[in-house]
C-alpha cells in the first residue's frame, strides 16, 4: 500500500497543510474512505456525494488513529491535521495516479459489458504463477474503487490488474488516465447501459476509451468476434490483438468441450487448457488470460496451473449446494440480455433431470427493454429447461416471450419478489435439480439464493 510521510503526500494530492510542521513528519500508511474499516495510521479521505458527506466522519477517523485527513476547502475549518484540497475525490485520484507512476509494476486494465470481473480474476490467477500480483478486489471498479485498488498495491507488486467499470461516456477514459495501463482488455460489448448510451455502438465507443491512458507501445486485447470492435485500430496506434472463436482471431479457442459443472476445456494452437467454471462465455474469459499470460512471458504450463486454481469473485456462475441437495448456479450479481442468454445456454447443457431458470428484471436497458426481455424468453428451449420462474415486473416480458416461442405456460410462474419466488422454487429443490438464478444487481436475487441454501 502507499506509505509516505505526510510532507511527501502534499505535492502528490496538490493540497495545503493545516497542521503543525512536526505533524508533517508523520507516516501515512494506506488510504481509507470508510471509518468502519480504517486502520491506524491511514490517511482518511472524506468523499462528498449527493446524499452523504464524509467530512461528518473526520472526528471519528482521527479518533480511530488516522494520521491525517484530506479536507475540502469549502467545508470550513478542519478539526485536526489536514491536507486542504479543492475536491477530495479529485485529490484521491491524483494521489492514486502519482503512486501508480512510482510503482515498478505493469498495469493490466480490464473493461467490457460482461465478464470483466471473471476475466480480471483469471488474468490475476495466471500471472500470479510468475509475478507478484495485486488485483481489484470484488468489483471496486469505478472512479473511487480504481484509485483505492492502486493505492492498496504493495510497493513490491510486479503486476496490478485493474477492473474498469462505467455508467456513461468519459468514465473509462478517466480511469484509464489514472491507471495508465500497459495492457488493456475489452471483454465484450453487450446491452448494459443502453439507457444511458442509447446503442451498442455508443457502448463500444465508451469501452474503447480504455486506450486513452494505454501505453502507446502497449497491447489492446479485444473480442475478435465482435464487429463493433473492428474500429480498435482506428482508436489505438499500438498493438491490437483479437481473441475469440473466429478465424480472424490471433488467439483462437478451438475444440471447446463442456465438462459439466467442472468447467470447460479448449485448445489454443497446440496447447490444451481447462477453466474450472462452466459456460462457453467463460472460455473466452479464460482465453484473455492465456493471451495476456503468453504476452508477459508465461509458459503454457504456468497458465494451466493458474487457470486451474483461479478464485472467482462470488455470484458469477457460482456453484452452491442447497436444500435437499439441489445445485444452485448463483449468477445473481448482474444481468444483460447477452449474459442471460449465455447463462441459459449453460443451464441447458447441464446433466440434470430438472433444470429451472429463475430470471429477474434486467435494468438500464432504455426504450428497448421490453423487446430485449422478450428476446431472452424466446431463447428458452422447453426441451432443455423445465421450469421458468420470473421475478419482477420487467421479467414478465421474458415469460411472454417464452410463451410466444412455444414454452408451455403450465411450466411458467411469474413472481414479484425473491421471497415469492422462493415459495415457488423451494418445492422443486432436490439433488436431481439445478436452479439458475440471474438478474440485475438491483433485484437482489441473492436473497433467493440464501433461502435455497439455508439449512
């Protein structure tokens, strides 16, 4: 983590000191924006939002042992030793950028509509076979989380793998300028954020903003099966590498084989790899890890070892054993039409006597939301999926689309809440059944997963 004397931090954040000269010689060990997790000696950063103001917690931070605090100039007089800045968030980002430039580590940036957290985890697991790796924890991938990821990197880190998320134009560009990656990955272009951006073309442009801070001599890895990323060479003068299943991809996964819940195997050139998470979409996520690993000098054996031991962030195709021995696929972290179809393809391939799809609302899809939900319903194969349970008002359109495509109405149940869905699904729970649970984050379908797994 960043460890500097306070006097060294002053030019890094661009602030003015209000404490005593002696206090400037204190060490700041790490950065915190939350008094609940603040460790003694950390620099506290009080962030300001539409409905909160971290300056209220500065006295508590100092009481808990913060070495000092940032302080926004328009908030009056600080109650203790402080570095006064115009904007605490901007100062946090400046500090992260300055620290990133002091690190000797190579930085890998990962963005995309779907699969970025899993891809980040796989890349980190692979690179850890040779390098000291620091990565984004969970999905702390926004304008606050990315700076905190960089600032928590150990001084001896050799590689930092940063996930970059967005909700609108300009956000990936800002994160890329802060992180200045040497390598960047764009996993997929989906429908997430259609409400804000209006089209998949605009989403692709927003994801391509990752080249803003990318090393001009670095490498951009993109989904080679996505035509909207054909413009990558127009946006980046360095090396562009395509990964995917098609013949124009430099890194191509072939001979893909489904290994049930144990994952997938695939071949790249003469080398065969395995990834311990099921689904064809996860083959592509693993392929990015193979490509990045080989680019950074790893051997195929090191890559195989990394993939086999990868720890994947929860609620991403997470396999959980539930009541009555039922198998639950907890994919409830988020959902878009692309990722939902991929999960349904996986569900249909699993070797269980009964397959149940519990699908909730997909949010932020804009004016096309009804059509996109109906399209997901039409993709359901009634010979491979035995029950459809929808959760939420928008997910009813999934049910309508399924019925239009011939899915029997007698095997469909529409509910409004996770609790109501649990009442439908719990009687189906046994060892011969697999239940997929997937929806947008705002639907909180992890509550249903808790009900299914509570003893």
